[in-house]
C-alpha cells in the first residue's frame, strides 16, 4: 500500500514537472537585432517577441522540416507570440530585415533527464 502511494506521488510529480516544462520566453527586438536567446526552448513553449525598436518587423520561424510560422508585422511596441511546435534546429528571421537572424535548438517536450 505504501508502495502504491509512493508510485502515485511520483506520477503526480512527473505530471507537474511536465506542465512546468511548457515554458514562456520573451525575446526583445532591438534596433536591428534580437536579444540573445537564453534557456532551453522546448516544443509547446511559447516565445513572445517584444518589439522595442523604432521600426516595424515581421519575424518568422523556420523549423527543421522547412515549415514556417509567420508572426506577421509587428509595429514598434507590439508583442507577438508563437508556440514552438517542432523539435530540432530552427531559425528566426525577419522578412523586412534579412540581417536579423537567430538560431535556436528546440528540445523535445517533457524530456525527463536534464543535461
Ligand atoms: Cu525587421
């Protein structure tokens, strides 16, 4: 019985950890560059781009399979949010300013072991 309760507690803890893994990240857009990307990005995480520059941007993210999520135009002061949907290397770029480019590595969702 005690074993069963312990196993149950483990499952609940694992579930809670899984929920906690759906992280939220914010990346500030400066004049012509993005903030450094920090922390581990995982599938299911949301990334909010905060345009603190004085010009409009239109970011898009290209996933490992070549598919694209377009964030549409964001004028100064506007935030746009994207939910990461595929693991692997990805690239963030701006349609308007090809000089803006950031690489990121998206990890699988709810990976139990930590590096
Ligand atoms: Cu731009």
